[in-house]
C-alpha cells in the first residue's frame, strides 16, 4: 500500500494507524503533531485512524533551542 509521508511516497506492507506510524518512525508522540489528509488530528484519535491507500500524512516535530 502506498501513502505519502512528509511529501515522500512510502510503501507499507499492512494497514497501520497513525500512532503505529509515529512510533515506527522512532518519534515521541508527545513531541509531534500529525496532519492526516490535510486535517490536524488529535492524539486521542491516532489509534482509531487507520491509513488507507494514497493517504497523506505530515508529521511535524517540535524543536527547542536558544
């Protein structure tokens, strides 16, 4: 199945939900925001949103510094 993550095409073997995708990328859920098909999603919904063919996901990380 093909999806787009941060503007790049990716293939995944089986359907995953947004939480599984974030964790598979090695990201900390509390440090990112996820946009799914052009809508910002609440972390409480990540486990119930299963990715489908041609879905688009943007994952934005918070970076601190000074």
